[in-house]
C-alpha cells in the first residue's frame, strides 16, 4: 500500500518541552530547549521530556532535517512521538556515563519506559556508527496504551513523503534517501496511529531502507549492550575533576556527539535558526568555525580524549593544506567535509522557532574577514608539535605551511576586520581580539621553530611577536577606563577581552588585566551573568535584549578564578548549572526565567563549562 506525499502549510503551534518531572500536560505545546541529545558522531537527535523527537538531520549534521518540529509552527509533521494514554507526568534521565536516554511515561493505567539511542561501538577494528535510531518501549507496570506517530518530512518542511508498508516495516520515500521503520509492533497500529496496549517489549529501528539479517529483538539487544559498553569505556578514560563529575561527563559526551567523526570536524551547534532572543534573527551553526578550534583542542587535551582531539587536528590540517593555494588565506568557517562555499538561503516552508523565522540554511560568515582565524588555527595545531601521544606529529613541512598563515597574521594584525562578533567593518575598526590572535600566531610559530631547532625562524617569529605585542598594548590601552578596549583607540569592551590570559598575551595578575576585568564586569555584568557585548555596541536598548550569554558568563567565571576570586566564581558557576536541567547549554538564556535561547547545544558553552569545572574543583589529592 502506498500513501502519497503531502505538501504542508503551517497553521498551529509547534511542539517541544523540557526535561524535568512535570505535572499533567497536553501532548503538544510551545517549543522550548529543555531537550536531551542522542547521537553517534554522524547525526544527532533532540528529544523532549515526553520522548518526542523534534530535531534530527539525516544522514549527517548539516543535512535536511527529517524531524524538524522544533522549527515548525504546526503540529502535523516533522516529529517522532511515542505517547501514553492519559499521561499524568514523565521522568527522564540518561543511563549513567552514556548517550542513551530513558524516558518514563506515567498514567493511571500503567508506566511505559522508552529507551532511545544511536548505535555506536567497535566492530572489525573500527567504530561502527550507522544511520540508525533505535527506540525500545516496554511496560514497567499495569496495562498502558500507547500511540506511535512517525511523521518525517523533507525539503525543510516542504511536506510528508510517500510511504509503503510491509509485514514488519514502513518505508518513507524521501527525495534523497529512503528510510525504513522496522518494528515488532503491529505495523497497522503505527501507520494508523491508533492506541494499543503494550504487552511485550517493542523495538523500533529507524534507518535507511535495508532489510535486517537477524531478529529485530536480538539485534536491538546486541546493539544496546555494545553501545553501553562503548560509552562506559570511553568515559572511563576521561580525566575529570573531583567536583562536578556528572556535569563534566555529560558535557564531554555532548562535545563528542558534536563531532563529525568521518572528517573530524566539530560543529558549533546541531541546530539552525534558533534566535538568541525574540528580537534577533537566527543563524545556521551546523558548521565548523575556526575561532572555536584552539579552545576545543585545549579542552580535549585536558580531558585526555586523544582520539577525538587527533581527529579534529586532522580536519584542521586539511584546511591548512587547502590554504596553500590561497597563499595562507583562511575563511572563518568551513563545512564539516571542508566545504568552502556555504551559501546562505532562507527556507520559508518552516515558520521558525516559535514562529520567529526565517529559517536559514548555510552561512554568509564564510565571506567575512576575521583576522583572528590565523592565530586560532596555529594555536590549535601547536599541539601536534609537542604531544608525544599523537600518531601523526607536526613536522617541518607542516611548520612551513603554518608559516604562510603566519605571514598573513603579520600583514593583517593592524588591519580592519569584522572582529570576533562578525560586526560590519565599514567603519574601519581594528579589533583587539583579532590583533591578539595574530600575535598568538607569531608567538607560537616562534615556539615551534625553537622546538624544531630552527634558530633563524625562531628569532624571526619571536621578534615579530614582540613588536605586535607592544603595538597592541600601546594602541588598545585606555588610561581613562583603566582597561584594554575592544578596538584600537576605542572606549568600549566586549567579553572576548576576558580570553587574553588564556592565550598567554597577558597574565591574570597583571594590573592591566585586573583593570580590564573590572571594567568588563562593570559594563557587561547582569547579575549572575554576562553579556557578550555592551548594549551600546549591540545598538539596542537594554529593555529590548534581556538575555545573557552563557559563553561570556563562563569566560567571566574562568577569569574570576584566575585572579583569585574563586569563591565568587564558584557561586556563579553553580548558579549557571542550575539553569541547565538536561546538562546541555544553548547560546543564551533569560536571566529572569532561566529559559534557554539560541542554537542548541552550543559547543563553546559546553567547552567553557568543562574548563570552569576543571579550574574550580578541589584537587583529588586534597580529598583522597
């Protein structure tokens, strides 16, 4: 039997909810970001507290979302829902130290437990990570009745695919791939979306159109056991702090799930077009921004996640190799398979998060001039010259390629650019953070040259680093503010200045940084949180933008700890953790309600959380 594709027009409210135990509620309500993540480093799926999948791009992070109700206004398409009749409340948690999610749905007639996971385990000497989403449903007590609704879409919400049914499966004929739902539940119940009683364990495999070679029950049980074993082994090798262990482990798993293992790329987020507030546009962050690379490498190194770090370094060195044709010129962002043309377009078939469109695919940021990228990529790759664990360490050829990038840094450190926030460069501003990262490029090349015993090149790069350092401090220090400013000769600041000690440009105890920290706090602090930029720079009244930046807040906490204000930093950190019930963090949040905004989860925020936990925790030796 075949059912024809249906084009969709949006009309109602979009579904999506949180993650904590909740009182009775309707099945579909307003979208929010209290979501949990499952994945296997090929794709990711975001699931609400009622076990409804609201976002999932297949077969990879930047693909057309098969489930996209997170960005829809209507409730007719783009989700995968398993609901219980007369639900009273739900509970949800991860199996400890895994990316496997369990949700319990309660009703007066019984309890249902749903286990969601993406298979990932070692097989035949490699990591097996199929495009497969597995859901296991079993009755824990009573005689509960459930309804299963699988409603994929295509073309960014254009419509529903044709579907055919077999004895134990349903095929969804999407334009670019055919997906199959294989199950031991009655197929007619699933196709017709009728309530039925759960009398045995039910398995649902959503995957490309392939026949199973073994019993679905045996396959699911086997894949579940192996996936649990994989994550337990992976977590067992992490270097974690004594305090905040659960938060760090969840952040580490999430960070890994944001990596596209095939190439080693690390996406900035798994979603697109979720705005940072109701007055701002949303953007597509399913790509790899070079500005994030050095902090990610630094954090992965501290955690001891060598394999993920080395994969990411391979991705970055491929970008370096490709830059040779451009004489070392780098763009700020690349696709997860090294795509350079990330054309941005609007997909008007999706109304957007809570109707706040447009939904964007691609990013115009690849055209921006952001001069910090030269220092970011060299700082990240410096690890390869000093880390004895790596199978492919840096050599003289790689150093010579990096020198081409360093030459760019020398020439652009005092030139206008869009800055780290991607602002317009029409006014010809020279951004301090970009200049500092150009200094980083020269400084680290000097250290690499010394390590390689290339005395002449070490002298060359060290001298340029010294000259640039002196120039920046002369041009960017504002005596009246007692602070380094965000642009040369400026009178304003942004949160990126908090990052200067982390790259070695200035020490935490330096009076110039203490003064900068104090002024940044004065301008950007909002209670227990921080803004990324000042209201003056944003160009809006404070009343129009009340949300705060999670990344900037974590940078501030880290800086406080660095200058000895550790108790205060710890209080702010623990307050922020309370705002993240699922353990995942978005770009921004509303400081009054705690509601999260912006693309989700945000990789740099997860990295910042890990860094703060490592810095603020008591030492193991002090306790054991």
